C-alpha cells in the first residue's frame, strides 16, 4: 500500500538535492583515440590530474569521428575530445585552456584545436624540449582564429 507521509514542516520527502558543483560536471569529456597511442593516454592523464572526468573510446575510425564533428583536416591531431554540450577539443590542448573555454562558451564556436603534435605540449613532453604553439578557436562556419598562444612550457599548467 502507498502512504504519503509528511512531517511538521510539510516536507513530503521530495527534495531535489542541489549540487553547487555544476562546474565540476561541465568538466566531463569523451576522448576518441587510438588504443595504441601513448601520447593520447598521457594527455588523458593530464586532463584527469587537472580535475576533468574523462571517458575514453578507442577507435580505429578516427577520421570518420573527426568528420562527424566537422573538424577540418588542417586542424586535426591524434585524438578528439567532446564535451557534454558537443564542443570539440582536437589535439594536445592544455586542460586549463579547455576549462576556460567551457566557462566562456564563445558565440559561434565549434571548439578548440592544437593541430599536429607540438613537442612539449601536454602529453607530448620530451625532457625539457618545448615548441611554442597556438590554440585555435574553431568556428561553426569552418574558419578559425587564435584563442591563445602558449609560449612557455609552464604557461600550460
């Protein structure tokens, strides 16, 4: 038998629990990568160390996934991450830059990209070697612009 109970405050036990940590849930990404790529694994580790929740999907069909998310060939790298609200993050982008983007959500943006695999970027660390690089803002119209420049290795963390 069903019985609705109530206490003196009129509480019927139907409270929605409020989670003030909505920013935490926005730091969830699905990463599409090759099962054999070590630098992709290191990049995922970097994201997790910076507070992201990451689900990985190993795939032998990465070009098709990149096509599905409208990532132009000139912007591609070895892995693609997708946020819950379908923003894309292509390549070795620092976690702090992704977090900033997800907070700002620039109008008309598809996501961010670091084309290629710059030495010294997160997941591509090789001793003390570092090559300055740009993080590009990918736009829904297929164009891009510079979102930020990473000129020194310590600027990534």
